[in-house]
């Protein structure tokens, strides 16, 4: 199969669309603030760098490309009506090699927006911070220099260019890192002779000028030749789109059934995780907190302790264990070993009965989650922040519950010793 015919098989939507961006259809990440407003003397405020830095070429790995195209085609492709096309956004992970080339090693999907434009929510900012920390820790561990090297987004049916909002977003990446890159993907350009694989790499040429900065296309190399890249990604896309409906159903099951119903019911009936105090009112005025116990000053060092309480079920068990431990400790100190063993056996059975239902319920819940994760995991790389956070939230809450449950199970063995 020739390179051209392979492209056509991957991208049956080869009918060219007229690129028609308008003022109302600016593509890019909606700004969270106006930090990048042009300043009169910005040349004096921002250090100018060697303009050659901004021309540093890019090398794209297959791993990064497959994640970009797999997520992008979920929301804009020939199988979707043009009026329903939506823009996607993600971040790029990579390194700068010898100040001569930027290697894009990974591309993480983050969020999908509307026809033109994407807006971050708090969970995306949190996710990005967590990714940044994870990449840093992994780089230290593996002795690599990987970091967030830029961002990618889609322009379904539009030109490869920066809108004002795109420029603002790129400034956020490029001002602190002159090598930062932006990739734009347009599925309508997969057969373009001028752009590899429907992609363009862009960088601002004079970011010290803020929103007045110009931009240019940067030389984009690929890890393997274009034909092999297309052939390999074609298989990935076919498999992803075949299994995607099932994957999304499994994620929905985790969210609706396991998290919102089963885990929530387990916590309601056999609560172990700390819960917020309902009568607490958070305030940023210290004087309010001093005058009324209902108010909690948000900068109080005891904020967490004061704003959460131990659930009644856990409180009851901990009180029982503490009381039983005291009795057993006294028997040990009196060397009444026979009585100690009798009491110990009695106390163990009592606490084990109290913990039997939460243990059984949690084990069933964990088993159900494991089944779902085994199905989802092979496609985890192609999920966005919202989808990943559903799984991460359930997992973190489960781990928190299980940690407390394990501690209580261990304490219920009453393996005491003379102090």
C-alpha cells in the first residue's frame, strides 16, 4: 500500500474544507486571567533571548502522535458531522537535547471544548500540576530531563495558525521556557503535502512583545518515516474506536455505581473516612472565628482537624478497641495470662463481627473495580482529565477507606506486649 493510499484509508475525509476562522471562532485555550496584557515597556521587563532558540527543531515520537490523533478524532472526523466538531487540548512532555532539538515524547489529552475554544476547569489545573510533579519525580528517578515542553490542540477544519487566545496560551509556556512548542492537529490536513500527518509545530518568534508577537512554523521531524507512522497509528485508531464505547461505559459504571452508590453507601453505613462537620462556616475573617465557635478561620493551622470529624461507626469501634486494649494491658501487667487469653479471644470475636460487613462489602467493591480497570487500563493513555479523575478519585477514596479498615483489623488482633 502506498503512502498516499494509506493516508486515504486512515482519513476518508480527504475532501478539503475551506478554512474559515472568524473573530467569533478563535481557536485556543480561554484565558483564566489577563496576565499577558501588552505593557508599554515590556522590552525592558522581559529579557530578550537569542532568536535562533525559537527556531530549534522538533522531533515527534510515535507515542506522542498516537495519543494526539486518537483523542482528537473522538471529537472531529469524517464520521462526525462538521457542525458537531469540537476542539481538543492537551500537554506535551519531552526534553531539550543539547540545546539543539526538542524531543516530544508524550502528549497527554486534557480536555475537549466547543467548536472553537477550550476552557480549563479546576480539575484540569489540578491534573496539570499533578502531571508536572509526576514527570519531575520520574525524571529525577530515571536521571532524565523530561518536563512539560509545550501544549497541543486541534483546529478541526481551520488553518494552522495562532489566534489571539492561542498566542496568550503560548506565552504562558514560552516566556519561562524559550523552547516551548505548540502543536496543532487538523484531521482535514492529513493528506497535506506541507504538513506531516496533519500536524504543524509553531513557536512565537518574539515573545517579549506579548500579544503582538509574531509566530512561525518550526521544522517537525518524526521518529519513524511518515508511511510507517500512518500504518501504525491506523491500527491504534481502529482498535480504540472499536473498544471506546465499552471503555466509556465501564468508566460510567465506576462513577455511577461503584463511586456514587456502593462506596457512598459503604461510607454512610460503615463510615471510616473523616467527614466534614456540617455546622462549620468557613471565613477569611479571623475576628469572626474568635467570637463564634461556628466559624472556622481558613488560615487556622488546625483547620483540617477542626473542620472534619470521625464518623460514628469508626468512633464506636475505636472506643471499643481502646477500652479492650486497656483491660488486656492490665491483665498482662498482673501476669494473669489465662484470663488475658480468654478476654483476648472474646474481644477479637466481638470486633471482628463489627468489622465483618465493611470487610465483605469492601472486598466485593474492590473486586468489581479491579474487573473494570483490567478492561479500561489498555486504553488509559487515550482518556482525558475528566475520565482519568473518575478512576483516580474512586481509587484514592478506596485506598483511604482500606487503610483505615486494615488498621482496625490489625488492632482487632490485640497482639499486645508488656510496655
